[in-house]
C-alpha cells in the first residue's frame, strides 16, 4: 500500500468512527430527553391538615402532644423525647405493654433539664438522669424479636413495680442510637428490609384522621378519642378513612410512604383516661365494618383496620397546621 492509499484509508476510518460516536451521542441525548418528557411529573393534591402531633416516649404510656416535631427514620422526636424509645420489661427482659398492664396508659414520661421524669396517679414524681452510661445494656424481647435497652436503674424499677402493684419486678430500659434495632420485616413482610425501629409494634409512624375516629364514635354508646389509638400524626379536614388511599404524602419538608393499614387488637379496649380494659369496645364495633378484603386475610387475619403505618422517605420538620399533600404521578 503506497502513501496515498494509506492516507485515504485512515481518513475513511476516522470519518466512520466520528459518525458512530456522533450517532451514539444523539441516541443517548434522545433517550435523556425522552425520559425527561415522558416521565410523569409529580402532582401535589391537598388532602388535609395536621391537627395533632403525638409522641409516646414510653411504649404504652401517655402521649405527649407537641406543636412541632422532628420526623426521623425512627419516628417523631421532640428534644430528648423520642417515640417509643422507653420500654417496661420483666426481670427476664420481656416487654410489658398495656395489653398485660392497662394502667401503663396513665404513666407519663417526660424529659426536663437532663432528667427523665416519671409520673402516675397516686405516685410521687421520680426523676433520674437521662444519661446513665454506667448502667448495663440488657437484651430485650419485643414480639419475639431481639433488641437492646439501657437499664434505667433500680429507682425506676421500684417506682414501676410499686405503681403496677404486682409481685412481679419490672424494669425500665431506654433505646440508644448505637444499639441493635429491630427489623419490621420479620413481623410484617410488607416492610422494606432496610427499615429499622426501636420499640414500636411495627412501623415508625402511624397516621389517623379525626373523621375516622368520629365515624367510629357515631357507632358507639360512648365516644372515643384519637388518644385511644395512639397515632403519631392526626389529620383533620378530610373525610373518614380517606387516609387509607394516601400512598405517598408530603407534609412540610417530610415525605412519608404508606406501607400497610394498622391492624387493631385488644389494646384498643383500654380507656386512656381510666386505664381500665373492657376487652370489648370499640374492638367489636370495628370488627363489624373495618375488616380487610378477603384477598388480604393472609396479612391482617381477623384484625380490624384503623389508621395507616408509614415509613419516612425524607426526614424533616412537622408542625401542627401543616397542609398534607398526597403525591400523585
């Protein structure tokens, strides 16, 4: 091959390569533009307003109503109070809730000046340090799941044991960020495998509407309040059970993703004002009209559905008065 032929062939190859690269670039750009214009944009639809934010620091204990809260992956937080981060256990580390000890619903746990404060009917307030790093970390069992907790000391144990008035010894434990968490997916397979919680039954955030509670009350001899159902976020300005269809929500800077409905148990029959368990209402009435679709019986069994369990897709601040938007695509 002489010099002239070599130059001609080289230029031809370079032209072909340039055309291939250019064609690929155009195709890639076309795909990018196509995705941009074919992708459905998000649409925010107003569905309600936040009327209450409730934190339950002690599992089965009294709710603390706040006007503002951080919404973290593990649930709502206000100062040192974080939802379901304290737990009553037996001496062997097994959880104790209002199902076994209904009067727990009358116990309030608050934090003030670096101290935890326990209060209950006919009991003197107990104060102990929030941080007790020298206390042992114990292994606990929550619905058959292993988790840890920092023991809160003998004074808290004596206070709870005296308050509950049984021969059994009770202890108080506190979940700390570095401890082993629980995986909701081991109890409810619908939850993502990456999700973790401390001491809630299943999910980190439970949402319920005022209208749903009013609808239930209209079927009962005695009205019930939202506190009986222990939600974190209470919504107003919507129709009863509209929350069942909200798959993804934007509230303030927070994004929530619905995972499943909240199946209800005997705990709903504990009166939050008296600590007395009836073992009947409102559970029986809920079962009369709030059972799941037959296709979902393998998930909910015979539990009536009331409220929705959410995970936190984007953390942020929630405030009473925030508009609630459903995200539609």
